[in-house]
C-alpha cells in the first residue's frame, strides 16, 4: 500500500508539473518580435567618407580636365574656372538650404515633390544625429550623408557646363546653375531618393542618379545650348579638342571617382556594394570597346577620344542600375550605351544642328535614358539582377519610363526659364563676338593657359 500510494503521489506531481510547464512551452514556441537597435559601423563610415572624397575627385579635377581638354586652347581656363566656381557655389548652397529641400520634410503638403526648410543651415544636424541606410541594423552619422549627397549636387550642376562651353559669360553661368540647382536638381533628388518623394514611393529604381544626375543635367545642357545659340563656326569649320591627354586623364579620374558615385550609393560596405563596384568596371569597359568598334566600322578608325567618350557613356548608363544589375547585365547595358551614344553624338547632333559643345546631352542625357529604362530589364532575377521585391519587368519599365518623362520635362522647363531670366538680367548670356574670338580665358578671366 505504501508503494502504491508513493507511485500515485509521484504520478500526480508529474502531471501537475507538466500542466504548469505547458504554458511556458507555448510561450517559447510563439514568435517573438525582435527590436533592432541600429548601430553605426565604422567600416561603413570609412567607406562612405572615401566614396565622398573620390566623387569630389571626379569633379575637381576629373570633370574639369575632361572638359578642359575638349575645348580649344583659348578657352581651357574658362572651363576650369566654371567647374571650380560652380562646385564651390553649389557646396555652399547645399548646406544653406539644398539638403533641407532635398531630404527634409514629412508627409503632407508638397512632400511628394520637395522637402521643407526644417533643416535650413543644417539645423538639427549634429555629430550625434543619424541617417538611415538600406539595412535596419545600420545607420550613418547624418553629417556623412550630408556631405556625400553634396558631391552629387555639385557634379550634376557642373556637368551642364559642357553644353554651353566656350561662349557664355561667367556670371551668367553661375546664376543659371544656382537657379537650376534650386528648382530642378533639388525637386528631382527629393522625388527619387527621399522617403516621401513621388518616384520613390512609385517604386522607380535609380540606384545612383540616372534620372537625378544624368538625364537631369543632360536635358538642361541641351536646352541651355539651344537658347544660348551656337559657337561661331559651328558646323562650318572644325572645332577639335586641343589636348587629348587632358581628356584621357580627366576620363580616368571620372572613372575612379565613379566607384564612390555608384558603389557608395549603397550607403554600406557589403556584398551589394561589391557588385555595384564590379558593374562600374564592366559596363564602361564594354561601352568603350563598343564605341571603338562602331567608330571603326562607321568612320574608319577607333580613336582615343572615342574610347574615352564610350567609357563615360557606359558609366552613365550603369549609374541607375549599379546595384540592381548582375555582372552580365551591366556588360550588355554598357555595350548598348556605347553604340547609341556614338550615334547621338555623331549623327543626331549635326542632324538637329544644336551646339551641345561637349556632348553633355549626347552622352549624359541619352546614356541616362538608356540606363534608366534598361534598369527595368537588367534588374530581373531571371537575368541575374537584384530587384527590391517580387518582380514584374513590364510594370517596372512603366515606372522607369515615368521617371524619365518627369526628369526630361521638369529639367527642360526649369532650364528654359532659368536661361530667359539670365538673359534678361545680363542683357544676353552670350559673350560678344570679339570676346569669343579672343577666347574666354583672356576676355573673361584676363589670363592665358599657354604662352
């Protein structure tokens, strides 16, 4: 009896323990929502600061030398002055109000189009404030994001200088860039990259600036060139580059800087950054060779100028797709851009008779359109791409086309109004015939590059 009672007691105790244990087991099995506290990774910060430095390198001296070599010897200092002056001006405008209008603001009002003045003069941006990345677990110091985006604003604005080179008054150039930056660059950057922006929420892909940078600046350069009028002798006499060595050096500096431009746009140092980096090698390589081969068959020779121009065209085309395309997709996109941009420069410009001096529209405008539309194709997982979600190629193409259309119309209208304002204020934006004949180095800046 004692043994039987003991066994009953032990059995009852076991059942009781199990009964108390079941709720605990149920709690362990239930999903637990983890709260992720974002951290700042020093590796990400270091990579972003390096990226920022090389984007500055691609502007001064990269873009300056590239453009400087393409113009005639009597105008090289004017181009260097315009690029350097434009960079300095946009850098200051960015920290005064540009960053606030591009990335400030919240839901409501005009937030789908433009930010607000909540961060005017970088109000509230301190060494402790943070900016989001594309991963919930990581953030950046906001100042890093501010200065990285500053370099994008500066190079986009100074790209336009190539369209109006060798014939526009220095003050007129600076005023035009200030107006265009305020009313075209800032709204486009907000619409595409800010969390409240229209194209951002539409789902249009633009990894590093196909619409914001290249279509935006390319269309502005085209409109400004048309309103300004052609250079003396355009389509009547040759206007060759004066220093192809400078063009080569400038193009190579642009290529190096583009790694910060494209791979830096991932805002982190990880595998996708490496893919964007690789794409920034393969796309321009394919474009340079495609341009050279097409030039050989159509013009009888492959030139250094062609290889350099092709490489830049490939860099432009891969920009919006840098973090969405696989390696082979980048190669195909670059090759297509090389051939089409050659056609735009050699055939389209003479046919329409617009004097886009250094082919900003032919390379950045046309290449940007190819890249933005092509992103919808190369981002497909079936083609080795890395889309953000479940993928519908045709649906994405429509979104990309919407972004292209908005960029073309918005930039074109702002550039037209800005040029009309500049012409009214300066009594004409173009230098006099004698000043153009003497060269802008001497007539505008009182100095010569060469004795």
